[in-house]
């Protein structure tokens, strides 16, 4: 029986995945704050055919670098650039990697700062591509990193299962499969061609999960290890350490004005339209929050705030990820074709595309300046996740009263508020105000990679829990219709606001 004191069930502090995700997330952050270090496995690989296709382009750049080195009286760099050009002409991948490494070392001694940076980047890129082989990914050193990572995640998973009173043995039996499939998603996503098209790891983990769920099915012994909310909530607590309040200062008034207007108007439109087609407020709130803020993270936060059905959250997340792919490809192409300014394009992409990774990929297609603006605008929306969760919890608590229930107490509102969002906010405050930027980056340099793993595990689990037949049957297709309509409204509205705010219509064109 749960321990109680004055009507408060204290056992939820360790028996609910909401709280357990906070403790595990805090433990990870404290572990690395204490000075622990960890080298994560590397998954990047460039196929031989793809590498050979890049040689001609690299040869031209190296030849140009050699001429520049001669003009700037840098004989050591010129010598190594000529040697690298010869290796490229011979098309020997191993020799190219070795020569690029020597050119990179020579670039460090160049006097001209801009040329030094340019030469160092070129040689590092060539060396990286030459060394990024499948053999290296599956080499002993990298596989040991994978093993250490698996052991760490398994231990944290077992601790959580034990405290929450869930079957530890069954979790141990199934988790290796979940982890291996997630690792496979990383392997596929880090191929240079796949990466070029912005198909990030969470997309592949979702696809693998959906393929298994909708073909061979998920065996009963694996289901205990499918802990979607536990995995993703830990990832969101870690994300809090990356979303610093200093972001608001970087964005300035422009980004925050756009973010607040987009969130308010898109959410209200989604709620209004959902009611028109007969969708309940719970589902509408989850969809509206995901479309208006930042997709997956916002959907999870909204689901916790309204105490929503986990299937509705999973359904929304699937829609977010599947819709993000055509958006990240088509929107930057449209922005370029109509001659949109980088600031406007970035504000449009950052305000509409629903995952940060997809925003980065789309920004990369639109150009470096557009990408910078897009990421900053998206981070401004991320900052508002906690505010949105609190307002939803408040609304649904009073909504219950309006339906004939008792007036909600502070405890009722607290019960509704998703505790992992509290972890997100606390992590953000600590890393924003109680640490130097260097200290924060030293920790998040590792935890960002770990956060990616928690998300990948979670998206695989979403796929494993999702059946297309259920997606089609749920609400008679109304949720998908509402989502797509709200997203279309979001795209048009955000484009108008981006032009007004970032295009020099209402304010001077911002500089980033």
C-alpha cells in the first residue's frame, strides 16, 4: 500500500514515470557535472562509391588551396596540399586520409587567420570522409563504446523499473532488442547520403518500429521493454539543460513576438477547428500544442498536462514526424525559389517545422544565415513548453469544475502538471543562471548525445506501439485531418508573421 501523509501519496515520487524520469535525468546531469566523461560511439560512414564521387570536388578545392598557399607565402601548407592533390588523383582512400591529416597539421601554422580556418576545415572534412568507413563503425573500439553505452542505459532502465514496481526481468529480456534496433537507426541515419536529405535518426527509429509492429508484430516478451514515456521524458529533462534562458536574449523581441503569436493563434485555430469536426478537447489540445510549439516534446508535455490517453499522444507524434519530412525538403526549396530573404526564410522554417533536427536540416538547405535564424526561433518556442503545459493543466482543472465537478484546488492543478516539465525547467534555470557558459557546454557536450539516444529509444517504442489500422480507425481519420489543417494554417500564418516581423515591414531587419 502506498505511503500517505495528510492525503498526499508520496509513493508517486518513485512509482510514476513522470517523477522517475526527473530523478534519472537529474542523476545524468549531476554525474557529468561532477567531472565524469564519456566518449559516445560514432556512426558516420561514407560508402566507397559516395567517397569516389566526392574526390573530383575535393581535388579542385585542394588545388585552389595550394595556389592560395603559394600566394600567401605558406610553403609548408603548399607542400602538403600538393601531396593531398596527388593522393586524390590516385583515388587511394587510405592515402587520402593520411595526406589530409598532414595538411590539417600544416594549416595550424598558417599566419592568415581566415585562410588558416578555411584550409583547416577543408583538410578536416576530407580526412573525416576518408576515415568514415563501415569497418571503422563496426571496429572493436567503437563497438566497446556501444557496449558501455548499452550497459549504462540498461542499468538506468532497471533502476527505474525496480522503483516503479515493474517486472525487471522482463525488461532485461527485451531491452537489448530495443537498444540494437535504435543503434541500427543511428547507423542508417549517419550515412552521408541519408544525412544530406535530413532524414534524422528519430525518423528511422520510428520507421523500424512501425515496420515491425505492422508486419511480424511485437512479441509479448518484448512489450515490457517498450517504455515510450519513460524514455522520452528523461530525454526532455536533459533537453532542459540545453534550452537556456539566454536564448531569449539572442532572439530578442522579434523571435519572442513571433513565437507567442504563432503559439496562441495556431493553438486557438486548431481547438476551434477540432471542435467543428467533432474531436474532443483532450486530443485537440495535444495536436494544437504539437503544431504550434515544437512537435514531439510539446505533444508529450500537453499529454501530461491534460492527463491524456497515451495512444492519442503516440498518434500525434507519428503525424508530427511523418509530416516533418516533406516540410523540411519542400519549404526551403520554396523559400529559395521565391527569393525569400534569409531572415524571413529562417523565421518561417523555425516557426513551422515541428522538430529541432528537421529545422536544422531545412535551414541547411536554405543556407547558413537562414539556419541560424531558424534554430534561434525554434529554441524560443522550446522555452515556452513549460508555460504551455502549466496553462493547459490550469484550463483542464477548471474545465472539470465547469462540467459539474468541485472547484479545483492547488493540489488538483499540481497533480495535472507534468512533473518532467518541472525537471526541464529546473535544469534550464540551473544551467542558465548558476553555471558559466563554458561549464554548461562541457556537460551538454555529452548529455546532448545521450538525450538523442533517449529520444531514439522512445521513437522506436512509439513505432512498436503503433498500428496503421489503429491510426486509421482512431477518430475516423479526424485527428489526421485536424493536424494537417492546423499545420497548413500554421505555415500560412507564420509566413505572414515572418515577413511582417523579420522582413523589415514592422521593424528594422534584424541582425543575427
